[in-house]
C-alpha cells in the first residue's frame, strides 16, 4: 500500500504513522502536514529516518500539491484538521478552508487517481450532544461549534463523493482521545502544563460536561481496521464508553500530580458548550472485531508520567 497520510505531525496522525510503520514495514507512507501551531516534527522524530517514510510540508488546501502527492499513492487517510473548538469560535474561516475545502481537494485527488480507499478521520462531535443514550451511525448530524460543523461538512462531502463518483470513502467518528504528544491547548495537556508550572487550571462552567475518553493507540488500531476491512461507503463510530466529567478528569490529574483541589479555578463557560458526547461503537466491534485494549487507569497514569518528563 502507498499511503498519503495528512496531519501526521499532529497528535493522532503521528501515532497513526508510528502504528503503520511498526505493523506494515513494506508500506510506503507520505506524511503531508502544514505544520500549523498544532503540528510538531518532534512528534515524528523516532521514525523520521525510516526508508519508507517521507515528510512533505504543505497544505491540504493546496490543490496542485495534493494532486501531485496523490499521484504517488493509492490510499488517502485524512487526519489533518483545525481541531480546537475555542479557536473555531474566535475565527471559523480557517476551519472551513482546511476541514471542508482541504477535504474536498483530497477527495478530488482520490477520484482523479482512482484510489482504492479514502479514510476520513472524523469525530463524535458531529452528532452534537445528548444527555443520555448514545448516537449510532445513522443518527442525524447536529454540530454545535464551527469546528464540529466544518467536520460534519467534510463527512457529508465524503458521502456525496461516494454516491456521485463512486469514490471509495470510509469515515471514522471517534470520541475524545487521550495520550502522549498532544499540543497543550486541549484540556489534559493544557492542564498538566499549567499545574507543573505552579498555576491554577481554568475549568469551564462547573466542570460537569462529560466526555468519553479513548487512548490514542486504540483509536489508531480502529483507523487501521477501517482502512483494511471497513465496508466502502460506511461510517464507524469508535468509543470505549469511558465517560468522565471534566471535573473528574481534573481531579484525577491533581491526584496523580499530588496537588490540592484548590488549584482548580472555575471560569465562565464556553459559548454553546456541548454537555455530553456519546457514540455507540457496536458496529465496529461486531463487524470489524475492534476491541479497545488500553485500560483507562493505566493509560491515563502513563500519559501523565510522559507529560511530566516531556515539558519544554
Ligand atoms: P491536532 O490539532 O493535534 O493535529 C492536526 C494536524 O493537522 C497538525 O499537525 C496540523 O499541522 C495539521 N494541519 C492543520 N491544518 C492543515 C492543513 N491545512 N494542511 C495540512 N496539515 C494541516 O489534531 P488531532 O487531535 O490529532 O486530530 C486529528 C483528527 O482527528 C482531526 O480530524 C480531528 O477532528 C479528529 N479527532 C480528534 C480527536 C481528539 O480527541 N483529538 C477525537 C476524534 C477525532
């Protein structure tokens, strides 16, 4: 397989390429990443010199470059995105450029070069929030933020390319990931960084918003299964139903860092803040045999150790 993986210098993309190189040593991988503030080549340094791996700095919104690189591949896995909800509230335009127009460029290139598979890495946030129960893949999309709206638009374009042009798309919609190498703007690495610097952590609202946490390596294994065994045109939810409120996550961090609870500072809530995400992952489990392997307590504690040892 010759893969064009986008966003491979980010959190999930760098773990996914590491996973591929270890499991499929004969695959050729091109990592196309713009290196926005969220991308970091240090995330890829352990495999940067692999003979079957190549890094290209560039934008998925650059049609010509995308087409040239797609000509060298037979599969695209699109992981590149603008991903931070708070940024999308401040400035939505770049989210549309990357998450919608960038995705469309990649789809067009996959069509032009008759690629065998196109995997779109999406998010549970496209369904919006719900207080109880879980969304299945056929539920309506009801995104709340410009970020999730741009991801939903990308998903719909993928499905339209499948229906109109027969482009062999597959979509994953995963819950929140935790793990090493995440840019410190997202809750866990941001809070660890502040706590280690002796500062308080700003928790939105009363901290009762619930997120469903999956270890990043389990997400990568799910993308791998979808890439190799998923049914063309299908969407797969990915989650281990490990639900915790943001307050619970913060208290767990404090406990692991031996710090008191008065290091939490409750701040004004984010506009439109989703209360709870939950997706039903029965389909990927029953049809593709996916099982999450990392126990939350173990993965979480190991991750905290890594951030303790890897602050700049
Ligand atoms: P990230 O912000 O850590 O990394 C994104 C990467 O994409 C960065 O390396 C960045 O430089 C690159 N990028 C951004 N715009 C680009 C462009 N125009 N062209 C090329 N590269 C560009 O994000 P992440 O957390 O690794 O998320 C990756 C994907 O997984 C996203 O599509 C996101 O929606 C999805 N996802 C994330 C989570 C999560 O919890 N982090 C959960 C489910 C789904």
